[in-house]
């Protein structure tokens, strides 16, 4: 019997028990919702039980109702964020009413209700200061609302870029692929974040979140989002990074809508640094984004809908800069054509039951993508295209099961259907083997992109969360219990490298059949045919959480979560697995979460908070993909010719002798077919990947201590110390190591096991990182005609791995991993990260407003090495150069102070100011027109990418490209009508 079936049979009793608990015990998640709590007293402070408390959404009329308990307390959870009115009634007392209470996603609002003696026909309206400090939570992060999303300048209208306004976050605003903005949280790999939309999964289980969300959410359709960078409660899991928890807008009792146009033309975009320096022609760029929203009642106070539609047309300017081959320099445009749709429907059936459904669909084909491969620039002939359809659907049922219990059932589906290839591949019937080979030179690649792959991945999610408020049991307890299950699949076809890639070693010269130095010295090619792979995984989790209010000042947070991941692998031909169905399952993922929040003053304006938590990640398919696709025997693999290393001929001025290289960069198909029979399962002559029986889920330990203080109305300051210890991260070990005969690049590399041609890698949980940071945030909500936010993070991230992905260990020498030599900064280490944003209305101008985003960021670390030398002869040319000062050559030389370690040098820093000038025009009652101008990169600073750290390369420490998203000064015009 299949082991996955046996495992599920064994787990069935636990699953049934967890489901029963989550269905019968009370639960409402913070995943997309808010909470409100308080106590009812009379004018003398005596508690009042039995008071009817109604919390009503001022825009939709939907409501929740509860009665105060014996101690006068009330607690309502699972409330959709928005603006609310709280009313309270009790016979013999005047009706209490308080409006304009803003409930934010993931936060608990405390409202103290004081009733005056009188009749319920009399109404006492209370106006009180809106608190800005949540004195009940240990979580570290922040919230961004619709007003900030609508008023701040943005390069691409992707809400993920706004996540970087908060401390602990380093954004990567990408123009490589539509919607692929990503963030790094607390030094973690950007894969490790967890994106939720309306409480449902919006993640890519194949590549993780290194390209942001699965489906991009239209900016106009987002009400607000919460970012939790540390100490998130037990209801959140499968991530060691941040939780980005977004909520879409919903319809209201009044018809509301918007229409916008955001336009950028090439005439208003400066030539970028390299195009200007090289005297290249200005590309014909443009960016047109337009669309709108509409929402309103279906049944007043009961049912509402919301609809959003966006159209995006982008021609982005691309500069190709190959210093070694100026004849290949040029400019072009990458075309993006997008339709983005969101539909939401909400319905309150009665006082106890509310349901809703939301569908998001993004179709984003892109053409002429010029994407570098590491330090190698892409030429015009190396372009590719992408056809991408992403969508996510979620349905939610919230049921009030009594005065203190709420249950939330959520079903969701997320899908990506994507193709990466070239126009030639699509035009020839999807035959990558019929295309010319890719030519990979020292600093650029040319002739043909070797990418050709398609993938459909689906994620099916069901979860049930139950909250139960238990008052006056040595304090008040807000209990939560939950059960979560997700089944994810990936159906992939890969033709990458069926056309082959010729490597020209240390050469940048075009091929000349009469010059042996211009011949390729190695060929890599997929044989005998395309790779087809189907991967599936089951995620099962249960949690229990208690927010225990011991007193008006002290709240304890006690949580426990259990995650189980079942990733079936057929362990064929792996000597470590006598039973091929006995794949590893990590069952030890029990994660405690404990913390506290203590109000230091009577009005809860100052809170001390801290905690400890254990957080488990999930296994991203791409990190261990070789286990599924690169076994000892395979129907598709990528061997190298010569197998032992580059042919020494070309570098020594001699013609190559390998039969696949003697004719230059031309594939010898006849010889390939003799060696590898099409359709046959053959001995893998490329890199083999074998699973490890002890493979576990990576995790982090998080410790935090900080405080938050309300300085004055609408303004708060927070300071938090965060320590995050990453453990059990994947490092690849080569089970078939060897030694190079000499330190030279072209000398043969002789492996210990002649039965394998190349490396035999296995993922081991040996990686570790340590992150320490001080995070500061000053937030001023809009008032007195301005709002502002300042965030600063000082951090130090280091470890024995770069912390991004699962890579081979360049320090391994024979069987010794030598991880002590790998110590150094992680790839995500940014020592200083400062960002400020805000908006101000200029007095006496009729409403002219100015908004801004300013960011200053330390440079990224990178390693200096010599790619021609392998001193320890372990087949890795990454031994760090000696300590000292190094500089490149030419006009764009970059100087660094190097430490003799991995990531011992620092790349260029980042600085950018974006500004918006806007002016509101009142068209008619309830209608406004906002016209605005965005100036992106106001100072026109050139924000460079990290240069090549290879001392043997022609472009060593030479600035040759701008960082992804590092655009020149760009002016955009826009208009937005809202009613």
C-alpha cells in the first residue's frame, strides 16, 4: 500500500479529533478579521452584567451582538475590519452610543462602556480619543490602510511594495515580472513569507514567495493590510518570515466606486545611467494603468457586492550593457499586458450567520523579457516571454454559536498556470530541441535563451477556527482553536536546455572557427527528452491560543501549534531507503508561542511587550526539486561534456578535443542520439540528487522585547529588539566529491565514485543563521492636515550559509563540510534600513497635497574570489580573496574593503525619493476628482546592482547594471474619481 495512504490512515483519528474540537469549541481567526473587547459599568464604576452590546458596521449595516458577562466584560471576534458604531443597552439606563471606531485587521480594540441611569429612549453619544496602541498583543509589525495606498507615490501600483514602509522589511521592487515585488523580513529568505488575502492562502508553493504573492491584488481593491514580522500567534504557520495579511474592500449600503488612470510616457522618463553614458537610443517606453471599482447593496444592511477591474499596459525600457562587447549594447522594451479582476460578495443571513466569497484573477503575459543570468548580462537575442494566469477563490462562513463563541469555516483555492519560454519556442510547436543553443560567455549570454518550461500548481485549503471568550476565570480568556489543511500540487513540463548551452569559460570573444581561443570549452544539454514531473504535498495543522487578560494592565499570550507536512517521494535507487515508499516525514513540529503585553500606565498609552516563539517553515518544491527529477536513473537529465571539467584547449590557445566541441557551438545531434536513446530511462550522467532520511523542516526561534507608546493623539512610537535564530536550513552535500589535479580551472576533477559522472547531492539540515535587530517606528495618523511614518532598522544577519535557497557547499573538501569556513554575513544582511513616508495638505491652497516615500539602505554583501583558481581543488572557485582594498577598472569602477570571508565585501547602497503632488476637485455632492503627478526617483540617483566579484572576469568590480527596479527619474500623471 502507498505510504501516504498508510500515513493518512494512522493520522485519521487525530484529524477527526482536531476537526471536532475546531467545530465544537469556539473560534474566530485574526486571519483577515478584528476583535473588540471591553467592560460595562455604571457611573460609579460598578460592573453591569446582561448589557446588550451591538457592534455595527457604519457602512454596511452588518452587525454583531453580545451580552456582558457576570463581570461586565464582553468580547467579539471575527469582525471584518472597518469603521464601526458600538451601542449598549440595559433597562434602567440610557442607551450608550459611540461612533467612528476603526477596527484594524489583526488588532484588538478595547472600549470601556459606561452607562448612565435613565431610559433606553435617551441616548448618550460618546466621543473619545481613538487609541493607537494595542495593549493586548505581543506581535511586532504594523498596518497600512487604504488612505496610504491611495495617497503615496508608487512605481508600479503593487501593494507589496508598501510592505517595505514598516521596520524589519527590505523590499525588492521588481520589474522583471509583473507582480513579482518581494520583501525580506528579519533577514529571512523572501520565499519564507506568508501572504494571506481575506484570510486565505495567496502563496506559491513551488518557488515560495520570492516573487511576492501568487495573484497580484489590485491596489484599488485593498482596504488595508497587516504585516506581522515577529511573534505572530499560533493561528499563523508555515512561515519563518513575515505574515502579510490583506483584506479586500467590500460593498456598502451606499453605492461607492472609483475610476482611475495612471499614465507614464517615454518623454517624461530620463535615460538611465548606462544608456546615457553609452550614448544609446532612448527606448520608446510607456506605462498605462487604468480601471475602476464599484460596490453597493444587493439587500440593504444584509448583502453587498464589490467589483474591481484593472488594465495594465507597460513598455519598460531595458538597457543592455556588455563592456566586453560594446557591439551588443542597446536598448529595447519589455511589454506587459495585464487584466486584473476581483469580485466579492458578502451576505449576513441573520444575526448569527454571515457568509462571503471572493475571486481574484490576474492574467499577465509579458514579452521580450531581458533577464540576466547571475552576473551574465542578457543580450537582445537572449530574450524570453512569460504567459501567466493566477487566481484565488475563498469562501467564508462565520457563525455565532452563543454569547461568547464564534466559528469561522474557510474554503479556498489558489492556482498558477504559467509558461516561460521564447517566442521561437512557441512559434515552432514547442520544440526547444529545434532551437539554436545558448552561448554563455564570461560576462554575457547570447543567441538563444535556454528556458522552456510550463507549470500548473494548485492549492486547496480548508480551515476551521473557533473562538471562545471565557471571562472571570482568574482573568478573562480569549481562547482560539483551529484546524487547517491544504493540499498542493504541481504539474510541470521542463524543456530547459534541450537546445544546449555552450560555455566559453573566461572568454568574451565571438566565435571564430579559425581562432581556437574563441571555441567553447564545455557543453551542457538536456537528454534524451523533456522532463515531466508531478509533485503533491499535504499540510495539516492544529493550534490552540489563549489571550489571557490577567488584569487591566497585563495580558499573556499562550499558544501551541502543530504542523505536519507529508510530501510523498518515491525513493528509487537511493541506498539510504531500503523501502522506496519510506520517504521522510518530520513529525516533531510542535511550536510553542508565549508572550506578554503590559500596560505601564492606567490609560494603556504605554505598553511593554515581548515573547518567544518557535516557527516552522514549509518545504518549497524548488529547493528539493532534484529529489523528484534527478535520480540515479531518469528519462531527462543534463550531462556536461567533458564530464570532468572544461576542455583545456581553448584557454591554452588550442582547439578543443571533446567531440561535442570540435565543431564549435554546434550541437552534434547524431552523437547525442547514439548515446541517449529518446524515451528511455537511462543512467543519469548529470547531477544526481538523493533524498536524506533525516530531512526536516527548517525553523526559527524568535525572541523579542520592546515597547510602544502613544505620544499624543494619533501618534505612537515603538522600539523593539528582535533576535531570530534560523536552524535546520538546507545545505547540499556532495556524496561523490573529488579533487582537481591542479588549482587551475581547466584541470580535470576526479571524483571518488566512478559510477557517477557528476555530483551526487543530498540536502542536509546543517544551515544556521543569527539575526539581531533594533526596529524603530514612529507613526502619525492623519490629523491636522498631515500624516507621517518613520521606520528605521539596524540589523546584523550572519551564519554559515547565505540564507537564500538551498545551494551546494563551496567549502566542502572530500567528505568534510568545513562549515566553519562558511561563516559570514547572510545574503539578506542590510545593516541600516531607513524609510519615511507621509502626506501633508499645503495650507491656503484649496487642498494641494504633497506625499513622499524616502528610503536609504545599506549595500548588499557579496564575495570576492578568483574564478580561474581553485586553491583547495574542491571544484568550487569561490575561495574569498585576501583582506584588503580592491577596485575595478574603467569609468564605472567600484571600490570595496574586503574581509577574507564569504560575503566579505559590500555592494552599492540604495537611496531614492519618490514624491506625489495631488489636488482634489469636488465635482458634485459625494464625488471627488484627485489629479496627481508622481515623480519617481526625484534626485535621479543611479542605484546600481552588485558588481561581479570574480577577479578573473573582465568586469570585476565594475558597475554594469542598475538594481532591479532601480529606474531613472520618471514622471507619471494620474487622475482618480471617487464617489
